[in-house]
């Protein structure tokens, strides 16, 4: 897996549906080496820390291959690295092959996969489209977040080398499926049990999945 582009941006104010909001979703490629720290990259910030950022969401990754699909689905738009608010644009496997807890070296840092992205309304702001959040989630092209196990420096062209995986885990795509499925079958229940025992999956996600199970059981 290769790091194609490192993208950073500071929060800015934009007008959406007549009101001014602050968002950090606008990211631009940066040149040279960038310091990667426990909470983010140097030169990058999140606007709403109640739902964005934190140690389990230090870096957001999005796959280069998804750009081809979006270019076909969103004709007339000029999509470049960072368009989806990602910090790392990567050339590598899709969500079905990336597992929660997979740990990689990249540059002089070490990072671990923690969760898929759940898009918020600010993705719609970025694309000036009210239905973009729904389309993004339905596409299952979510990308994924990383925590930083060892701080270091990263840059475009760095290889991301897998060095460790959890013995019991699920894929990023599995977590998105568990979140969006209207009912669970026996295979889903097995996935759920593995998800709940995956050490790198944040407790907030485990609680979300437990609540989802209760809601489905009561339906």
C-alpha cells in the first residue's frame, strides 16, 4: 500500500443554506515531509472536536481507486487528492481487505486502523449537495481512520507496510455493514461477536453496535 498524497487544512467558515458554519473538511496536498502526531498532522485541524479528531481518528485515509467511481458518478466535478477530506490518499486495498487493528509502518511512524468513516453533513457542504452524505454511505466507499502508535514523519511516496494484525478482527467493510444492516442473520451475529472483541475498535463503536442489536431485536 502506498501513500499517494498527504493532505492538510485548517478550519474555515463557509456559507451553507444561508448560515455560516466552520469546517475542517477542506484539505489540500502538501509537499515534503510532515510531522504525524498522536492527534493529527502538523498543519491540519478539525473544527468540531465533539465528533471529529481524537486519538482514534488522528488520520483519515481514502483510497485512490474510489476516485474513479466518483468521477463516473459525479460528472463535471474536478476531484483531486483530499476532495473527501482525507489526510492520506492511498493506493491500496479497499475496505473489505483492510481490517480493524491492522498496523502499518509509514515513513518513520506506526499507525493502526480503528474504524470506518461515518459521514456528517459537512461532506454535503463540501460537495454543495444535500444527498451526498447518503450517497457516500450507500456506496460503502467509506475509507477508514488511523490511530498513531508511534509519532514520526510521513510524505507522499511512502510505503505503508503491514507489520501486525489482531488475531480476532473484522474488516472495515464489516463494521459498516453491521451499522447499516436492517436485520442480522447468523453470519452477522458472528461478525458482531468478533467486532465486540476487537481491541482496536473504539468503545464508542462497540456501544453503537450493541444499541443497534437491541433496536433490531425490538423491531
